[in-house]
C-alpha cells in the first residue's frame, strides 16, 4: 500500500475507533481542504469530543504523546509505517496575550471549534465514515470560489496569532487562489507586528512557499501586503535598483524565482536574496539575513555560496580548466548552474554559458572532473621537502597542473613539486 494510502487508512481507523467508543470524531483542518481539492493530504488531524485523557486511555499511553495536552492535543502514533495523527478535543481559545498562542482553552462544540480557527478553507470538518462535510464557516463556498478568507473578523484572527499573516499569503499562493480583500487589509495594517513571531516559525513558512511551484506569486504577495519590508528590509531597501539596461532587482528576483525548477530551499533562498549583494554590506548583509531568520548552518553556508559563486559564471571562456573542474566538483554545483540559468533567463540574456556548464557536467565523467590527488603533503615530506607555509601553495599548483592535463603521474607531480620548491629557495 502506498504511503498516502496508509496515512489515510490510519486516519480513518482513528476516527472509527473513537466513534466505536461513543465519541464524535471528524477529520479537521488542512486535510479536509486537501481531500475536497482531490489532493493527498501530507498529514491528518482529527477533532473529537473525547477529552485528552480519554484519548490516551483509548489508544494506550505507549502509542500516544501528550505534546499539547493542556490545549487538548494528543499525538497518536501510526501503525505499519503510517504517519502519526494529531487528535484534538473540540475547543475554544482564550486571548493570545503574546500574539502566538492562547492563554487558555475551553472544551467546546464542533461549531465553536470551527469559529476559532484561522481561515474558512481550513475551518471545515469531514466525517470519513459517512463522507459528510460539516461546514460552519463557509469554507466549502470559498474553496469552490478560490478565496482565502479569515474566519470572522480578520483583525481578530491575525491578532491572535501573527503568523497567520504569512499563512494567508502561503495558502493564497500555493493554492493559486486570491486573497480576500478584508483579510489582506488586516495583514497590511498589522504587518509591523509580524516580528512578534519567532524567526523559526517565519522561516518555516518561507521554506514552504519558496519550495512550491507558485513561489514567485508568494513573494509578490509578501510585498503587496506589506510584509517584505518587515521580514526582509535589506531586499526592500535595494529592490528598485538596477544596472543599465537591466530590470530592477525586484523584477529580476521575481523572474529568477519563476524560472527555477523544483529548487531546494537554499537554491530558492539564493534567488530571493541575491539582489541584497547590492546592499552596502554586500554578502555580509545576506549572511545577516540568514542568521536573523535562523537558517541552519548548512542552509546559511549553501545559500551564501550559491549567491557568491554565481557572479563569475558568465565568463567561463576566460577560465583555466583547473578552475572549471574545481567548481564542477562541488556537491551543489548543479543547483549553482540552475541559479545561473534562472538569472540569465530573468535578464533575457544569452544562455550559452549555462548550456556549457550543463553539457560539461552531463558529458564529463566524475573521475575526470575530480580525480584522486597525485600527491599529498606526506609525499612532499618523504621526498625531503621541509614543511612550511609554502606547502599548501605547492600542492595547489600541482593539483592545478593535474586538472589542466599537464601532468598525470605521481612521478611527474613529485618532479613539479621539487621544481616549485627549488624556485622557492629550496624550502617548501
């Protein structure tokens, strides 16, 4: 059975078991939206009138996690490789004093639970045993009309959890819907409060948007609702700049995002942030953004490397073979070439350099691009050369000669190293 089928069956089993025990149980939230759109949900949530301790008793303490018991949430571990299901008791929520989570919750009816949720299209319930929709908030209508609309008063929903401002953008873009104007106005009015939310949660939303096929629309919306200047002020400050005869940084950025093909988060982030290189702090400003948004060390270094390395790729005809091979041996080079291609397309420039790199990678065996080194530092010591600050330079020069096809054996490498050492006065 496919993974999505296993997940669906387990989510159905959870509902059936709760119902067999006398409780009401329904699928809730995003999985209902996805089912109605004919998509496979990434995960399933169940809403029920069973209290958290009853859920744990029913499924067993060894198979459940009380990660959010104070908010009525229990995680039921999946069986046979099925994903876990979040089971939450119908509830209403108290005020959100910190703009992130409710101060307290009270158990409630399904309708009351629906009305405390964020958007109409994620506020519906579905009974998978009867194939029945329970819609107290007009979600089915908005889903059919392709609208993302906050439930109730938009400002109240955004005030409760400021991350909903970004979620509104993500849902609108990734579903290719339109954002309800009243909801958009609430985001514009409250955009400066976005930074109440942790950087990790903001970046999680950005990650989902940038790796989606509608990433360009998502970034456009971030700007349209006033969140760009709050989340990425460095990009906002330079977005109207342009080189002679080129589109503005903002226009170029959007087109680069559109031309990426199934990018990793780091590749999409490099396309989004590359224009910040024009900031007075240059590449350091990009590093500041990655640090502020709590990118992982890997994400930060890879994003920065992609931005920095892309600059000289158009001058491939001026490169020695050794430089080309060194770059082509890097683990992320295919994404770098993808970024280069997207930039050329955004500028409507000649694609010959991107096509050269792609053909080189496709037609050149890995052992030719990155062959084993002919000698090491230990070989130099064994040959009688004295360790010193020139050791690294000699090894690099020997490696360049190897990659350029000038030498191909260990003996030739040692002879070259000896000559280089002699030119340095007899000491390495």
